[in-house]
C-alpha cells in the first residue's frame, strides 16, 4: 500500500475501530463485567498513539506544531483530569484526543470535516447510553467527548490552530465543575425544605400520639437534664436514599415520619468507612486516628474515661447491643449487654424500662447489610426493578456478606439499576423494623431518640459493592461517608427542621452532653475531644449553628479492608479531607499526603500517643 493511500485509509479504519469499540463498551455487558474491555481499550490507545505518531512524522510539509502549544495543551490536560473522579472517566481525554487527531488525517486536513467526524463519534458514544437501560446518560461526558476531540484536531493541525487546544481543555474543566454528575441526588436547600414541611404537617411516629397544642418548648442547652437516650444505628445506611439528603426510591413511612418529627443537619459525615471505627467515634467523641480502634482485636483503652462512664456517674444505666466481647466495644464503659435473643423492639424497650431513673441504650440494626436477597417477586411488589440479570458480581451480592473487589474486576455499570433496587428492598425491610422499634418506645417519657448509621454503602458507584469490610478494597468515597442523622427531642422541639452546617460522628458525645447538662470529661488529662458541642445548633438558638466543611474540614480515616484485613494488611490506611467542594484522598503507602492531610495526621498521631501512652507511640 502506497504511503498516500495508507495516510487516507488507515485513519478511517482506526476511527471505525474506535466507534465499534465504543458500541461494544456500551452494549456488551458480559465483556464489561469480566474486565476484558479494559485491556482492549488500553491496547487500542497504545496502537492509536503509535499510529498518530507515525502520521505526524510522515506528514506532508505544512504548518508545524509549535512546541509551546504542545506544552500548554499538556498542562491544560492535567488540570482537566481533576474534573473526573473515576480513573476510567479520565480515559476520555486520551481516547477522544486521539479521535480528534485521527479525524484530521481521515478528513484530508479539512478542519470542518475533522470536527464533524470527531464530534459525531463522541456524541454517538454517549447517546448510546440514553437507549441502553443498563447505562446512564451523562451530559458531562457528551460535552467532554466533543470538546476533547476538537482539541485533538486543533493541536495536530499545527500553526495557530494548535494554540486553541489548551483553551478548549481549560474551558472544559471549568464547564465540568459546574455540571452535576449523572445519577447524583440533589440535596434540597434549607429554605426549600422548610417551605415543603410547612405545607404538610409531620405525621406522628408509629404508635405515637400527635403533640398537643401549646406544649411548652425547651429552648436552651441542658434543658433535657435527666432524659433517657435511645441511640439507634443502622448498618450501611446511605444518606442519599433518604429525605432530606436525597430522593427515597420508594415509600418509607417510618423514615418519613421520623424526618417530620426530628431535627436534621444539611450534611452528616462518618469519620470512618466501616463499623467499628465509626461506632467508637460516635461513643467517645474521638477520631479513628486518635482512638485507634481500626482493626479487629483492638479495643478502646480501659484506663481512659468515656462518656458512658460519665453517664453512669450521673445515675444512668448504660446498655449496649454489642457490649458482649465479640466486637471492639469492651472498653467503652457499657454496664449491661442487651439480650440478643429478643427481637430488636423488645430488646431496647426492655433495657430502657429495666430500672427507675434515666438510661442510655444503643441498638445496632443490620437488616440493610449484604447479602441483598430480595426476590424478583418482592421487588415487583415494591414497584422496583425486578428483571434481575445474570452476573457473577450480582449473584455474589445476593448470596454473600462480602463482595471482594479483586474477584470482580471491571466497571459493572450496567448493573447499577438492579443493585440499587435490591438495596432499596433491604431499606424497605429496615423501615418496617425501625417502625416497630420506635413504636415500642413511644410511651417512654422524656426520651431523646437519635437514629443514624455507622457508614454508608457503595452500590457500583466506584465499581464495588459494599464497604471496607465487604469489598476488602475501599476508600472513603462520598457514598460511604455521607450518613443520615435524626435527633428527636422529648417535647418535639425543632421537629421537621433542617439545620445548616455539618455534623460529624465525633460530635455526638459532646452534643448529648450539652443537651443533658452533663459535662463531658477528657478521656485522659490534656486530651480534648475531637467533636464539638452542637447542642445550641440542635436547638436552633441564634446565632449558633454548625460550621460548614469549608469552615471546619472533615478528616476521614479508614482501613481499606476493615474487619476482614489479614494481619499483613492491618496497618494500611486511606484518608480523605473534605473541605467545601474539595474531597482530597491520600493513600500514604502510594503517595505522600499533601500538607493539609499530613498535618492533621501528625496531630492525630500525637493525640493517639497521649491516649494510649508512650509505649503505643513507640510501636
């Protein structure tokens, strides 16, 4: 084949390969599920890069490609990478940059034709997702495909056109930051939520009478002195499946009633990504990197003073669901273990009624936790997607507690609908059981009810199902760290109101202390809690409110494999720092943490040494 003919036909053939590969990637679920397509994409990118290099090296005399334009385009491309969260999304930059370059040669160096060819392939790629049920159309990706292809064309065209590439890439990064990600729930603003609730009266909780008109409202901290506390946590409960943090996928009467009778916060964060660290942070007010309960076999030091021990000194009886030595909670100061043989509603009601005087009872519900075993018939009855496809990873999630990510490579994005439907079915069951629990507590006088979660759950948002202890390879992504929090006060104060700002797990202990009028002691001399007393924010007393993450960044630390970590991996940690819209990750084993995260980890290490003593620090 003569060089001129090769220069005309081969770019067309390679473009046809890209288009067919795109169709396969969108439509063939089995290849995607097995991870074969990742290798095909990588090989095609390598071959395409070499081919474009050959075309450039043998191009006829024409406008040269300025080195400065190339450098500026590369810098703009690196800036653009931060606009995507997932690594596979960043391949758009390589794929469509090559598509644009090939379009220039395939179109015989005619700019309009090259832009039309490259843009058409980019649009067609994304439009396929609007007709394939297992995919999600994303306007961000469509715009990115077209603009990146145009940048590839302008760069390879040479001359003045080459400088246009950096402008296109820089402009694209600004556009992508303003566009919502496909599938993300929009959190209602406080103003909208307040108007919405004012139109519809909040329904009472199951078994609860409506509040009487003219009930006196307590409006200052310590106003609930002597009240009992029912602390109910739900394993693997995502915030964006509940209102006001997202759109519920089906009717959830208990959660809807709870929202209408409780105080909530705009954002609520777990400080870890699996159960034990989060629960210990809830019950001590200390960050996981400080309390150190981040692996099996490690407990909170018995010599340290806990909030539960302070409650006992104040006359409370303290009851714990997991305080029987099987979990990491033996050092927290629970006086009694609840009877696990009883149904949850009976278990917690019996504990709170066991004696005269106030009590603190923690109940942990695990009905949402994998496996997601709802049948097609159950899904259909709930109005959820019931046509469940055959897939190894979906079969595993329906039959096992763990779904190790290493055993199921690939994106599996075609399964997002079915896995979310299965999770929603579990949520419906949990709603019913939570209703039974709250109904059993409805006649207990002077009771603060707190309902929250230990962590969230990933549902193929980042190619995995579950959390650290179930995927064995996890990072503190938003779906795992954003959790719900409902605080229901005895007299109905603030019912249905959404507070501004952010609440962290470490804030619960000092906030309860403020509401109950009980001073929270330092765990050891000189060690202040990581959490803050947000009782004035709970009560809505102006001008006090919880700070936003821009004002008070949230540090999250987690083991990537949770309670399932083998001994050789128990030291591994992944961190995230949430500050405003920025969500910065750090895996110290792979990269050096940036200064903001590193300084916080250094301070946490110092505080951990203070908690456990110099021997722990040396270890």
